[in-house]
């Protein structure tokens, strides 16, 4: 059977999944309550930056496999499988996740479900959410239990989301029936034929896989940054330490790069929501280590400000500071919980004249922080700077020529917040080079 798919929510996850599932040959309808966003997507205008996605979006709009709507009634009539792609942000003033967008989507979609279908949750949620939503779905849908829920967490990496959708490293599927498993095996048939591993499990395990993966990655990042703190205290080199650890195949080198730490819309809020949910379940002691993971991560930002202040002569007053990077990671325009912008704002609050440049996230940063100055290139942003900070490891910054940059700055002082530059090359060009965790 050729299933027709709907994507409920057309943010980062929904827009990416819509375009990529259409690319695999499915008829896809994206649905969202935001009429302006739907109009942009229908016109082929992607409201986010993701390498390669715009081309996939426009190609499938043109061939008719993909379109967008604001009508839940239309989506219910169209779709055989409804993907829930809603955000679960951190609740204001607390650690827990806000799942209200998922509840609203079920409440809007379910009353129109008059034939058998599968509703597939993709969002990152506190364990226990899927069963509660499954009960609500069956209660509100005219077809009753004929509208079944399954949970299929996403593992997209910003900057690689098209590849991760079309060629996933695994598929995790939480189901309550053999029928739901059969439907999803057919939907993901092309991926399974390529040998993609699939784990069939229950709702709670599927929900936990995503938050457990993010907690592990966050822990690995904070571990090497904790080692950077010890290296700074003992005059050791965390880059060489990390390299030596990476050759141990039990440890590996991925996510073992010391620097400014993690940010974005997933890792920080997911580990906090995980702690909050564990507390509700009476298992809070199991995750107390994540509080330190979070604290180590935030300390790196404070340490970067301290290092910059040292190079500025002990005070930012009257000092011009260039911040290279605004996105929380390269190949993205996402500035949510961006360590780079956090550092820039703190320096500005301490009296520094801060100029930011990012090749993609510039406008998002400008809207969020109009109090900062912005340059239209790395060289323009660095003009007359007393200190340069590399805080997002865009390739364009890694490729900067230290001699050329040195001709526009007031003093050749740089702090490498991502350990991305060759220290000896920069020092040979007369730069005072500092980096987190290095002598």
C-alpha cells in the first residue's frame, strides 16, 4: 500500500521530514497553525538554514508530492500516517519539558480521524507521554482505537538533517500492536532494505532512547571540558589528552573535542527535562550526575569570558572585542542557548564593545540581541579589535589567514573557544593565542 503521510508541525523537524519523505516517493502534506510559515513553505521558502534542504523542498513541491496546509480536517482526510513533529521546549522557570504543543495537536487532529490510521510521535518527550497521548487519541477520535499511536524518536543533527533523515543510523519504534509495526516497516522499507538497524520496543523505552542518547553525548562533552579545567590548573594540554583518549576504541574521539561546550535547542533542555521527569518518577538520584554535566557546560562560558578579560588587560572597559560565531554550532542558523552569543552578551554587559559576525546566523542574532554590533565579514567585524574570540567553528573561521586578520586588528590577541585553530601557526604570525584547556 502507498501510504500518504502528514507532518503535524512544520518547524525544523517537520519541514525536514516533510521534504525528505516526499523525496523517498511519498505523497506528503505538512500542517501547521502558523499560516505565514505555511505560505512560505508552500512558496518554497525555507524559514530555517539547513544545508541541502531547500533544494529537496523545492524539487518535491514542483513534482507535486509535497504541499502544505493549515487545515487539520484536510490533513485527517488525506493521511494514513500522521507524524507529530512538535517542539517540547523547557518550561519557563523550571527544568521540565512543555508538551502542550503535542496535546494541542492531538486535540486538533483527533476529532477529524474517521478512518483507521497511525499517529507517529517524533518529538523528544518525558517518558510516559506517549501512553497518555495514546489514551487521549483513542478517546477523541471518532474511529476510537482505530487511530493508533506509535513512537519513533528522531535523531537529526543540525547541519546533517537531510542525510540523517534519508540514511538514518538506526530506527527506534515504540508500538502497542503488530499492525503498527507492520505499517512502519512498510513506510521505512527503503531504509530497512539498506540495512538500517531497527529496534522494535514499547512506548517507554522508545521515549527514553532519545533522552538517554542526548544525556550520554552531553556527559561526554562535559567530561572532556572537566578535563580541560584540570589541564588549565596543571598546565597540561587538553587537546593532546583528548587525542590520546580517542585511540581507545572503548572511548572514541567523537564528541570529545574540548571547548566552549554545548548549546542549541536539544541537549541543554533535554537533559534538564530528563532530570525533572526522573524526579517525578522517584528516580532522581539516578540522574544527579547530569546536574554537574550541566554545571560544567555553563562554567566553560564563564571561563571564556575570564580568558578574554585577561587578554584585555583585566577589564573590558574601552576594549573592542570581536566574536566570530553566533550559531550554537556550524552549518546552522540556530541561536537557541548559543554559547557564543551568551559570551558576547556577558562581555557587552561588562563594558566591552562587542562586534559579532556569523556567516548564516547573523540576522537571527541581530533580532535577538540588537544591543550588540555586527560586521558583514570576519575582517570587518575584527577591525580595530583588541581581542578576537572564535566561538563557533565555521570552516570560514578555521581557514582565516592570521597575517591578513592581523592587518585589521588593534592588537593580535585571540582566544580559540573551540580548539579549532593551529596554535603554532597563529603564534608564528605574532598572535597571542589562548584556548580553553591549553597552556
